C-alpha cells in the first residue's frame, strides 16, 4: 500500500514503538527484498501516551477522545501545544492539570501576538533575528526536539528583541508548530492574491465600479460572539477569526474582494452525535434553550457559506452570520 501511494522510496514512516517488532522490521525486509534498495529513509516511532501515570488504553477505561476534551472546555490546539512539550520518543503523561497549563501558555502567546500585530512595521529586522531563527530550526532538525524548540521560543519571546521581530519569528516557527498563529490569515491572503492575479489575467474582477473579484468565507463559532465558561482559548481564537474577517473586509474591499464569516452553533455532526450518545452533551438541554428547538444540520452551514460566497450577497462584506437556530439572539444562559 505504501509503495502504491508513495512510491518505492519515501522519506518518513511513522508508528508507535510497539510497531517496531515485528511489523516494521518485516516491512523493511519485504520491501528491500522486492525493490533492491531502502524503501524508507527515516523511521519515526512514538512512545506510548500515559494518563495520570498509567498507559492509556480502552481496556483501562482511561482513554480521552478529542471531542471529550472539547466538551470540557479545552481547545484542540491546547492539546497540540501540550504534545510539543514532550519529545516524541518519550512517554507523555497526560493530566488535566498539564493541559490547563498548556492552554494558559498558548493563550499568553496568542495575546502577545495580538499586541505585536498592532505595532508599526520596521524598515528592517535587527541582525540577531536570524540568530534566533537558526537556534530554533537547529533544535527542530535535531531529531524533532520540539521541547527544546519551545524553550527557545519562550527565551526569544522574553528577550529584548522588538515586538515586530518576535512576531516575524513566531510566524516562521508556526510553520511547524501549527498552533494557528496565522492560519486563517494566510489562507485568506493566498486566496485573495489568486483572485487579484486572476482578474489581472482577464478573469472576472473589479473594474473600479465595485464589481467583485471574489468572496472569502471564514468559519468561526458562536463561541467567538459569546463568553462560554471554561473555554478561554477556544472563545479567544474564534473571536480573533471574527475580528480578522472584519479587518480583512475593510482592507480588501478596494480590490473587489468580500470577506465574511459563518459562525455555527451546535451542529449535528458525527462528533456531536457521538458525544450525545455517550452522554457528554445534553441534547434536550441544548434544544430547550434554542428558539428553533433543534440542533443545526451540516447542510444549514453549507447553505450559509454558499449564500455569502454567491452573487446574491454582493453587497455583504465584514459580516459574521450565525447559524445557530437563534442561540445567539436568545443570549447565553
């Protein structure tokens, strides 16, 4: 299967330490015998995940799914940040105390990014910026030593570098961190550039009379419009998406690009359905305080996106459209 989709030689093959013998050793023997050369350049094996000191396993009843962490008020990226604090070859002992600490650190980092984004640009970054960048990528390239890279990141954040240089470095680091320091903006920016370039090559675009070159629709959440208890990281990140949408709408309107956002409420996805089945979410409680007395459907969100992206919404930009059955109008209780 690997050869079919990745070819006779590829760079990285991952797995758990329990896959080394006999699975991966057999795979090496079979593939190299068949191809006459190494099949994989690097084998990366992760250690087991512990929960409160015990190996996480279904048989032990200590398995936590990502949707359960969300139901407890944690943002998924907080768990990702926690994973960055442990080297992949070492066991990570998951506790909710450590997850709270990770979410606090991530929120702190995002707050600093928000402040630095408001600073005026520098004509050029100080020369020591490259020294910090080299230290970071050296740690990453040393067998993916993400804890060392993260420690170096906080040393840089607390250093005497100007905020603009720190922001530039963090956005560079986020290429591997993936903690959403710039994800929405970069996706929107790439789409906008394509729309402008397409118009310049004879495509449909703004001609100075307000004709639209295109539309961007971001996905937010009602958590970006309301303050949900114990969901600081998630509410903050979604609120940032909403405000970024409004700012981009203002800045890019002159290019004929509309930018809007859809903010879903509780939608009956496979994850939500599973949480209802396990009793993690109280469906009766949710529908009882929603004016329409039902959960939203995926098609409701899709219809809102299609509307905002279409010609019928040609005069709408900078809007955040909630798709929540009236939850936001009712107010959080």
